[in-house]
């Protein structure tokens, strides 16, 4: 078993991963929290993570490149 402790997460890194095409062979993210989930947790539920996640595809399309 490997345990990794994460001190910081930079959500903009997802763009670099998308540009690199690292997940072209399939999406292995099932069961992992979304950025919206993490932001909601960090704000004790005050952030609307579901709305953030729903808008991600449109935001990425507009701002990715």
C-alpha cells in the first residue's frame, strides 16, 4: 500500500493533463472527487460545487486554449 499526503492542489493542472491527452485511452476518474466537490468541502458547503462541475465543459471549451 502506498499512502500519499497532498499539501496543495492546483486545479489548473487539469488543463495541462487534457492538453497532453493523458486520458485518451479512457477515463479512470470514477469514484474520485471532482474539483467542485473539493471546493465545496474546503468552504464547509458554502461553494456550489455541482454548478461549478456542470459548467466545467463549457468553461474549458471557452478558455482551454
